[in-house]
């Protein structure tokens, strides 16, 4: 077993390649936990993001060796892993269902009412928009990743990104507006 | 899409605007350059929706996708596994997936031989304790089965990340219903195929495995229609019917949701799952195979469940019409083919009450075979209303039951109920076939009437004389009537069995059997009766396994119109199983017997069977059922029989024994005293049954709360005196009673007397050639020698005890494990440190044999603690002792020698 705690400390020290080494481990673990949780309640598939990310942390990191900042770094990575997990699946699903055709975005008014296929399309559109946003405003996009995909609190996000909570709040607000607008105008 | 070209400007404007209240914001917006303003306004118009969309994490947003995600993650994992090497196997593909794991196609690549297997692997992230236990249980179950129609287990292992897996025979085929339809198999071919399935299920049942999930997709068939290969699959939710084993609970969510169409009522309700559950599953499968429809046509889980619980299925013949083409026939012919036998066979297997289904999967298969052979089937339409004469069935044969220290003698050795029963039965038989056996009834009544113990004449010389005279005249009386000769020989054999003259009973039965073999025209009923007598002889002679065979043969040969005999035989079979300590099986069989007797309105038979069920219930630790049996039987026998009637003594005594097995000693003692009084009145003070009852009464007194050691000793001594004066006392309970005397002295803290008693127990058991008694006696003697500071002698006795017990009941039997603990203790007293690993193993084995928290486990820990202390590991010793002491204090009498020794150890450890 690779020492994920040591890798996490390397991330703080900005050691080259640390994130690249750590991310796949987090990604794998998160998917395994998600699978186990989904399996535990067939027919009623829900995932508690916060619990999921926390469980991954507990399983991979020795909490006695790290600081709160390291923990936030880990959460941010986990948030990205969640994004990949959901988006990967949405992509495979859309490709499967629609033979790889371009997707049509139909953001439903009621979150619960959307079909799986429509929601997959929404998620892909959101991911694409987020990638665009990152090109213009990296930090904004990362705030969305942490808050939305990882369920991080404002404080945790601030810690992970090295920004003030106030900044995080503001970025989060603006990014949400832009993303909603972007998804809507394409609808 | 809003352009990101001027995001910096937009972003800065928003920073400003978002801090303002509505009025100020409107004013500020007006000051913006129009292009920028339009963009910013557009964004702000989405405020509410943005809050809603992003108000909870992405997993909420993606909720409709999560079900698919789970499956996708599984599939990705499976793809990852392909190419993986596990032990000698390499995974090549996916064969299927179940609740816990995926079944992969794998190939053996270690060069040993070329073989493809099905490899089942627990999914990642499912390695919770529950699922690991269930997975292991499935593997163990498969390992215990060896039948051509059950997929064979090859071997098992673990992956690097600790997940268990096992390789089993790869099965190629399709669900049995699909196979039959594809080849358009006619009904008869389907029935033959189905009989193979019954055989496989029966094989599992004999190993106490209940499949619990029989349905077409778990019964695969491959090969050409002229040589189909059937394989029973998926023991994933199977259950081992072993009261000693941990019952891994089946969680409905997470593991598997039962298919209600094939589930038995007791699986949907609260009933106990037994082998009868699989008989139901087989019935549902058979129904579908012949009729092409499932037993209940309801749609939807809830509706199906309700129907299974409350509605009788329609006869399959009434629902078989569309299925005709796939059965290579016309609708009319198909209906005719199923109507009658197949209908009643199906419906009997599908009865709501488990005890009214076939007694076993084998019996179901046999009945189908009878149908195929054109013989009458045993299943009868569900309208039994016969009333018949009553039978008092003998209750229990001798079982060396219960604890290794105190021995309850279970069962009455020989009350004289049989002779009367046999007489009555023979009378009835004679009446039925009067023209064939003119005079037989008179003859028997004349010779045997005097021997009827119910008529209180128990002068054994007279009985002896009568019997001798009867036997001497048989040849002459029935020279040209072999059937009557057989009957009479069997009747006399019964009397000899009853009287304990096994050698004579055996030779009479041998004569009866030889005559029967030479008389092919003898009615099946007579052949059945001879086997019944043989079975009772085996029970009395202490060979319940042989008795089981004879009972099964007797049931086999019985015609279809003898429900009262079937009821008696079923009770007997239950006794044979009970005497082999196969309690769960005995329980199922006796429940069937009880159902039969109740159907017949046979109260005596029902009460006798219920009395026996109190024994199985007690062994299965079902206090409620044991007490309920006592509550029903006691008032009945008290009213039905006089104060000196052996049947009343027998029932009362047996119920007492059941209660004593559950440690309900005060209640048991009351019943034992009652039975003892009746028995003394009926048989005098020196009858072996009186000794046995005294033994058990003493046992209840000794283990009562508070213990009455003096009273116990008095009863044990009286029992010993009776045994010692009997010509064949050794063969009865003598050794056990000597042993028990030792335990009373042990409890009273009197080492020399205890040692002396155990020595006598060894002597008596050696003379009796009774290995279990001998092993127990040697073990107890060894225990005393060890306490007396003579470990080498103790080691010798206990090692011998282990050897004898292992040879007699097997290495893993709880008795053997008990003996081992003493043997290891004797070694530990000499070489404490070197023995520590063995002691730890003994602790584990004791726990697994008796269940965690049992006082014997605590005792094993105390022994281990003593050795730890002697090895200088004081802390470990203290903590083990601290754990064990409360349990042991609650178990032992304060003056008990072993307990005193443990207390001395505790003091030495500073506790």
C-alpha cells in the first residue's frame, strides 16, 4: 500500500508529481466507497457526498500526521475525484445511449423529475462549462469543484485554495450565476 | 453562452453589485456600460435558480444517475479483473453476477492441467464482516456437498487485497424451464429431469444444507436432450441446519431479494426455514415445468406474497394449455397427463404447512418415480379425515445426552407399552385381511393377552412361559400361511425387544425376514411392519442409525392407504434421528408426524409425537416450544391414564428430561418425581426405568437453584444400587450414574470420593464396552488426578479419553473438544509455556463448539490463564481470568473442586 499520508504531505510541500501520484489513489478509493454504499441500498440510490469524502479521508490518511490544511487539500482532491466519477459515468452513459452523438441540454425545472439520460446530458454540459470557466478563472472553477462536487464547506474550500472565506463565498456566488446562465441559454 | 472574453470585467462588476441591496444595485447597474450591463443583468436574473441548482452537492443533482452508476462501477471493476491471476487461475471473462460477487470465467494457467472454471469473487468494498462470513459459509457449504448435479467446489483463496474467492465447476447450460421448452420435452421427460433435481436437493439436505432459493435460474441444464446434465447452483443464501453453527442472518437488503414466486410461505412470514422449505421450492419448480405457469398468477411482489401466504394454488392441470406445444402434445392431452398424480404431487409439495409437505426432497422424487413407473403415488388429495384407532407409541430410546459431566439418561429403556400396541395393531391387521389369516387375531389375543402390561399382570415367569409356548407353536399353527407366520414372528420379536432380550428378538426378526423374502405375495403392509419391528429392535439395541434405515424402508413399503401407520412410523423415524443427535432433522420429521396424527384425530399418537418434539425443541434451545409441549401433553396424559400407567410415566419423564436439558431444573424435578412415583407403582422399586428416573431426578436436583447435593446423591446412589443388582446393569445407565456420583462429590468438594466414583465409572464402562461413557469417565478421573497434583497420570487418562472420543464421535464433536481441553490442561501443568499455543487453540475450539460466552469457554480461558501465570505472563493471565470468573462463579457450586482450583489461581494472579 502506498503511503497516502506521506503523499499528502508532499502535496503541501509542492513536491513534483505528488498530486499525480495521490490523485489516482483517492479516485479509486472514492469509487469503491461509492460502490459499496450504493450496493447497500439497492433501489434507493443516494450518496451523501460529505460522508463519502470523509470516509475516503479516514481510510487513506493518518489524521495524526497531518494538519487541517492537509485535510482540506485532500478534500479538494476528493472533490475532483467525485467530479470525474460522476462525469465519467455520464459520458459513458450518453455515448452508449446515443451512439456518441452530441448532447442536447434540457435542464429540468425539478431536480428529481429528470430522467437519468437527461441528467447525464446536464452533467456533461455542466462539466464542459466548468472547464471553460477554469480557462478564464481557475480559482472560480475550483471553488465550484470543492463546494459542489466535494461538498466542502466555505472554510474548507478557503483552506484548500489558500484564499479567504470571503473570497470563496464571492467566487462561489459568481460562478454559480455564470454556470446557471450558461446552461440555461443553451437549453 | 455568455462570453468569458470579458469575464474579468463581469466578475469585477458582480463583486461590486452583489454587496449592494436591491435599490443600490439597480442604480449601480445603470452606471455600467450597456454591453457589460446586459451581460451582468442576464447573470443576475438566474440568482434563484442558481441557488436551487447548486444548493446541494452534485450527488443530489446526479441522483437519477446513481442507480446506473452502481452497475457501471461494478462493470468497470469486472473489466479490471479480467486478466488478473488468482492462485492458479487467470480471469478471462464474466459469467454472471450475484448479490455479493461476480462469477468470472477463469482458466487454470499453472500448467497442471487445462481447465476452465467458474470463479466467484467477492466485490471490492463489500468485505464487511457479515458478507465475508456469508461468502465463507457458501464456500463451506459447497465444500460439504458432493453430488453430480451440484456444481463442485475446486478450491478457494484470497486476493492480494484480502477478498475471498473460490473456483468451482463451470456449468454450461440454461434454466431448466428454458431447456425443457427449447427441446419441447414431454411431461415424462421433464419429470425424470426433475427427479434428478430432487436427488441433488436431498443430498444437500442430508448434509443439513437448505438451499432456500430454488428457482429455474438456479437449476441449469446443458447437454443434448437424450443426455441432459443438471446442475444445482448458487448456495449464496443457503442455510446450514446446525444448531451448533452460527446462523449468518440473511439480510433482505444488500444481499438478495428473494423471488416471491418461488418462496415458501415460511420464508415470507415468520416460520422456521427447514428442509421442507426446499420441498416447497421444488414444488413451485415442478409446477412451472409441467404447467408452464407459476403456482400463482398474481402480478407484482405484494400480490404474489399475499397469494403465497393465503391462497391454495390451482391444480396445475387446470392451468396447462398454452404450454402444450412446448411439451410436444395437445392441450387436452397435456391436461390429462397432469391431472391426478402430478396434480396431487405438486400440491402436496406446495402445502402451506411445512409439516404437511413431503417429508423430504427424496420422498417427492420417489413419488414422481412411482408415478412414472405406474405405481400408486403416496400423495393423496388434501382431504384426510380418517379416524383410526389410537396407538401409544414408544417414546425415546436411550441417548447418552447432555453434558459430559452429568449425564441425563434420556428415554425409557423398556416399558411394556409395545406389546399391547403390537397386539392391537395385529388385531387390526387381522381384521382387515380376515380371509387371509383366519384365526390369527384369536391366536394372538389368546397368547399375548396375558402379557399385556396394561392389565397389571407383570409376572415375568408367566410372560416368559407364554411367549415360549407361543413361539414353539408358530411353525405348526402357520405351516401353510407364511404371511401370518411372518406377522406372528414379528409380534413375538416385539415382545422380546420389549423385554430387553435383544438376541432373541434379533433371531425372531431374522426368521420373519427370511419368511418374508420367500413370500413375494405378502402384502406391502406386512413387509413394512416387519421393518418397523426391526427398526424398534435397533432402537432398543442402541443402533439408531440402523433403525433410521429400517424406518425409512418401512415407510417406503407402506401402501398409500395406511395413514395411521405412516404417522407411527414417522414418529419412530423422528426418534431414530433424535437418538443420532440429528435434532433439526428429527424436529422436521416429528412435525410431519404430529401433523399426520392430528389429521387422523389420533390424540394418543399426537401426544406421543409432541412429547418427542419437546426433546428436539429442547435440543434446539427452543424453550417456548418445549414448555408448550409440556402444557399440552401433561393434562392429557394425566386425564387419559391411571396413576400407574407406564405411558403416563414415560411422557412425564420425557418432558421432564426436555426441561432439564434447558436447565429448567426445578420444573424438571417435579415431573421426574411424578414419573418416578408412577413407575415405581407400575414396576416396583428395582426396575431399570426406576433407576433411570432417579438418575435424572438427581441430575435436576444437583443442578437446581440452589443445588441440592444431598438429595442428588441419595437418588444417584439408589439408581446405582438398582443397576448393580441387575444382570445387565452395565448395558443400561450404570456407568453414567457412577460418573454422576463423582460429579456430586466434586461439587461437594470431596476429592477422594469423587476419584473413587470416577474409577468405578471407568470399570463399569469398560465392562459395558461403552466408549462414550468410558471416555467421559477417564476424562473425569484425569481431572481429579490433575487436581491431586499428578499431571503425568492425568495426561495418560485424558489422552486416552480424547482418543476414544475422537474415534467414536469424530474429532470435531463437542465431546471430543471437551476431552481435549482436559488433555491440554494436563500437559500444561507440566510444560506450561510450550503448551500455550495448544491452549489457545483449545479456547477457540471450545468457543466454536459451545458458542461464545458459554461457561466451558470461560473454563478453557481459566486453564489458559493458569498456564500464562506459570509462564510469567501475569498481566495476560489476570485479564483472562477477570473475563472468565463471573461466568464460572455463576456455574459452579461454591464448594466444587475445579472452582476452588480456579479461585486459587485467581488469588495467585493477584485477583
